[in-house]
C-alpha cells in the first residue's frame, strides 16, 4: 500500500515586481532556483536580454512565457539594482504513476487513457485533465458516481509518485424514461425505438440500461428517423434531458418531442435536363406513389435507383436532387426529382486506414467504385453499407475529399475493428429434440481474410450432431460464395418410426448473385447413412431398409428475396426452388424437387400477417425411395400434430413411413401484447397450418394412407428473453385422420452465453 504523504500543489506566488522606475538598463540577468534546467534555457524563454531597458510590459510577458512552458510551479521576477533576478520553482518529475481502488477498469486501460507518464514533468493542469479522462471512462461504462482524487508522494531530487485514488461507485442506471408531446405513439412503442433502456432485473447481460450521453444522442436520431419514415416530416426532438438523482445512482430521462402533422406524398414527377432523356421514361423507377405516407428513406432509395437507371443510358455524371414542396394546409409533400448533368469527377484513389487485422482487399472488394471510375455518391453510400454489413467493424467512416486536380476526388475509409470470434455454450429444450447442450465456435473474419470458420457440437436426448464449416465469400477473387461442410448426425427416431439413424458426410457449395435480389447456388455432397437399432416390432418396410448406404448428391437452388429482414420480416416476399439429384455414384438414386415461398404484410405498427408455403416431391430413379430420403409432416411444419405425426403409417406398428410428395402452408398473424410492456420482448401470434403427405403407393391394406388434407389452428407466444428465444405454441387439429398423432403443445427454449 502506498502511503500518501503529500497533497496536490497549487501554482501560486507568481509575480513580477512593479517596475515603477522604468529607467535604466539591464546589466545582468540572475537565475535562481534552477536545478535540472540550465539557466541558459530559462533565459531563452525571456523576452528581455542584457542591455535592454527595464520595460514593465516586456518583463510581464516574460513571466507569462515562463509559465506557459509548464516547467515551473512558481516564477517571480524582480529588480536588484541593475540586475533582473528570475526566481523559479521547478515542477517535479514523475517517478511512477499508480492507480488504487479500480476494479472495473484495469491499470493498463487507465495508463493508456492518461497523458502523464513516468519521467514527464508534473503539472497540476495535466493532472486535472487526466482526472477528467478517467471520469469519462467510468461514465461511458455507466458509473457516474465515480470519484478520482490525485495524491503525490514526495521523493528526493524533486521527484514524486503520482497516485490516483479511485472510488468507482455503483452503476448509474436509468430508472425511468418519459416522453412528453407524443400522441400518435405510446411511450412503450417509443422505448422500443431508442437504444437506452430502463433498468430491469432481466437486463443483467446488457449495459443499455446504464446512462450514456453518446447513446442519448443516438436516441435522438433514432426517434427522428422513425417519425420521418412514417410521414411526420415536421418532427423534431425539442430536448432530451437527463436528470441525476442526488445520490448519483439513477437517471431520469425525459424526451420532449414535437410530432407535427402527418404528411402523404402528393404529386410526384421527374424533370430530366439531359439530352435525349425524358422524365416520363423514369417514372417507373420511383419507389413510392401519390397517396403513400411520406417516408424519407424512400427518397434516398429513389435517388439510388434513378442514378443506376440513368447510368444505364450512358450518363455517368448526374446530379439528382429532390425538390420538395410542402403543402402544410393539405398535409401533402409534392416531390420532383431534378436530374442535371453533374460535375465530371473521377475517383483518383481509395485510401483505407484503421484495419489492423483485416486485409485491405476485404474492404476494397465491397466497394461499388474503383480507382478511375466516375464518382457516384449513391455507389459510395452502397459501398459504405456493404462494409458495415460485413460486421467486422465497430465504426465505419467513409468520406470524399478533393484530389490532386479539380476533376479528381479521393475516397478515405476509416474503420475501427471489433472482435469477430465467439465461443458459445448453449442450454435448452425443444419438443422435437428434448433437453440439449450445445457448444459452438465461430470466426467471421478468419486470419483477416473475411472467411468464415465454424464448429458446432450439439448433444441432445434425441439428436446429436457435430458440424464443421468453412466459407470463402469471394472465391477466386470473384463474387462467388464457396465453402465446405463436414458433419456427423445421430438421431433417435424410436418414437416416430422405431429406428435410429447415423449420417456422416461432407459437402461443397457455391453461390452467386444474378441480380440484386436473385441468387443461384450449387452443391455436391457425399454421405454415408446407416439405419440401426430397428425395433423387433417395427414395420417390415423399415426392417427392409436397415443397413448402410451411400448417397452422392448434386444440388441446385435459386432464390429471389425481397423481404425487408430475413430473420423477422414485416413486409416483402421470397421464393426458393431447390433440386437435388442423387446417383452420380453411391448406392441411392433419386430426384427431389421442392419450392418454398412466403409473403408478408405490415397491417399496423408491429402487426405482421405472413403466409408461407412449401411443396415437394421425390422420384426414385430405379428401385424405391429410402425412408431417410422421404418427406415428413408434423411438428414445426404442421403444428397441432407431432413431428412425423401425419402421413403414411404402418397399421400394426404405428411407425411413420414418410411420403414421396408433400405440401404444407401456414397463415400467421404476429402482434404485440398491449397489456405488457413492449420492452419485455413478448409477442403473440395466431396461426392456421394445413398440409398433406403421401405417394407411397404400396397397395398394402396394412398401410394407412389417403393423402387427405389436414388443418389446424392455434395461438402462441414468443419471448425474446436475455436467456435466448423461447417459443410456445398451442395447436388444435380441425381436420385430421384417426391414425394421426396429435401434439397440442410445442415448446422451444434455448440460449447461448
């Protein structure tokens, strides 16, 4: 423990004697008190020399010049006959710097933040600056109650040890968030928009309920974007006030907003001032129509689209600006896109900085511009978005600066890297697999080359799996995503079909974009599967399949996706066609075709209606279709029925045999639970599933199969909890067969940490 025996000194006593008798000449300059610093060095900072007159103004400026060096704790100048006496007290030298009381932030972090270092001259100003830096660090981590008191330990030879005594205090939490002036949206809805959250027991794994002034600035912008995207063109945040309680433990945040009126798009037009280009030829490129609610994002999207279309006509240099005429009386916004010839500017160079681990080519290949291209602001925006979508960087700053000539520009990219690797441990439960434990390792930027590496191990009551994957996003330096997978899966199917299965294999895959939303993929896999532990009472059709086989399969897929979000879509649609052919080697031959499609509608805020469907058929290319290759229906794709609970079944053993064709569909409405705070992450859903399966054609009276329609309805809950997503579905069959197996309740629970 360091014994604190000194206190922070104050620079005081500095003076310059009043030289009322300004006559006379300086015959000698005497330096007193200098120890480490040479007297000649002290004289060099004076604005008077031997032979100069005693000028009070110049002597006063000399005093200030000496203090400005930061070398002295005290300075005085006085006249002694014809001599000017300069008395100085040197600031001490720092021997070492120590931190005491810090637990949340380590010494290394502190040392990097403070400006003072050992063997540097101690000054009170620098110490005060470092205290502010340390307090800023703690406030960024949500500790506004932290205090820092600097102390010194005096040592011989005018040296000191500097000790920062730190009391970290408790985390300063956001106790309450209020909104004033909102009438169109409730407080709970606006709380979903902003990043700052109120302190709750379930937020133990996040810091968003700790006050951060930078986050509050972001919240203002998020609110502005939200309202501007829903027609409120006059919206503004009047103030965002954060009040700290007297005990410095909690913040109360109040957003005062002015929503303004809601606007619709009025007249929409295009004025093209380019030769041989007419505005009416570009109307179809506008992303909105008259009568739509005003959305600032659609203006940016339309500018990007028009830039691409006009560029396709051979105009590389265009300037597109929306002319907005706001009719406040009718609450209409008339928009005319003016297209003029832009300045002829070319990209001279693209400079990338801040990437320590990530190779520059990984960033450069995401650019829609290259050196020598005609400069396009829309392409620059898309380039920035693509770099951000890599998810390799904490911060991405892209700016345009003048080049070496008026017609040249430089593009500067500054990035701040973040961790791209993760190790996860998962615990969970699902109706289909039972209790499970999962271990995973992921690296999204392997060796800084943008490659993805993954290892996943799952151990469950009814399914165990190990999977190793590698993905190269730019195979052969082209826009081709390629990779390979190695896997081993063991499944317990005793409840459904009285057997266990083990599949071991690997595969190659590649995909590439055909257009902005259309992608095509190809793959090849070679697997070895084995049917084991066949129960003595199992169906004869299953007993005949036991043993080992190999499958050599080529796959093709094409996907068109216009959803606004792949994970939680609120609008848009998609379709996916997949073809699999087995028989190029191996012991199994078949052709499998499947088609998936979906459409989503945003009915109101947080109310989403979705329709999804799937059809599939498999044909044996000689012989019969193996039981592991058939389709199964029930569980996740037909709620209200158990997994593999619908379709052809052995009458005596009750074993599911699968089908050679199937179709399934669902209509689902998801909505917020208004009686609970939205920030809890709970939402409800109503659904109706339908489907059927069949096609074995065995003509065996012991096989139950008729290919009839099944239909169920139900409701469910989804909780995006801190411990992972939890899903609960309750389904009731309305149309079923007597031999179907019902499962009303289905639960999925999982987490990773």
